[in-house]
C-alpha cells in the first residue's frame, strides 16, 4: 500500500499530454480523406456502370503511362527537397523543388495530350457524339477521373510554388518544416492517387 507521501506526489503529478496535431496538418489530412472518398465513390460507380449497354472498352493512350512515370519521378525530387531542407541545404532543396514543379507541369501537359488522343479515338464526355450516337459511358468516366485529379494536382502545384518561394526567402528551413512536410505529404498523395487511377483504368476497361 502506498504511503501518504507517495499518494501526495502522485496527486500533484502533471497529467499525461494528450496527442495533438498542428491544426494546418489536421486540416490537410481531412482534405486528403475527403479527396480519397470522392475517388472511392467515382471508382465504385465506374465498376457498377460497367453493366451499362453503352459501355465499350478501349485502350488508354500511351501518353498516360508516360505521365505516370513522370509523376513518380516528381515524388522522388519532392522527397529529396524535404531531406535537403531538413539538413538546411537550401540551394539543393530549391533545385529539387524546381525540378518537381517542372515535372508537375509536364504531367499536366501529358494529361492534356491524353485528352486530345481520346478525342481522336472518338471518346467523348456525356451526351452524344458527332454522329448523334450515345457516348461511351466508359469514356465519360475516364474524363471525369482525369479531370478531377488534374484539378487537385493544380492545387498541389500552387502549394508547391508557395513553398518554393518561402524556401527561397529562407522561411522554410530545418527549424520551420511544417509547410515542407505538408507539401511533401500532399504531393506524394497526389502521385500515388494517379498511379492507382491509371492501373485501375488499365485493369477495368
């Protein structure tokens, strides 16, 4: 049985700290979860709609495969930027951030080329095609999935540009990593999301 002194000491001990997260990081994770739910519902609807009589299979444009490689490489540069900032190697971090930006824009250009190729293949969004025939439902889903992802990637590029500028001004460094951590996580998420979508579309045509 504990003595009166031990009980008194335990009484005055500070309570254990409750787990806490930076509010900005918490909001970012909520945003990521909401995006995940959006794409989960879209891909579920895609599978359900495969029973539609207007569902026609078609090959994805090759450029989408190349864009998948580009977004994967951009994640490598983004991670390198994080490590460089953590070591206060700001010059190298800026080079890696700029490389990530260039690859991000290259990805968007390739996605646009993918849309152009789909049009050349006679794949359109909703309604009817040029001949008045109902549009392939599968094609509509591909446009929507690509478009919604491209929109979120643009938000990632804007965030990346802000972090790059902040790093250039030495507002991001080893003692101030929050924005870099958030940008790195978000960029990796967008890259992983596209690779998932690409293979999903490749395997469920």
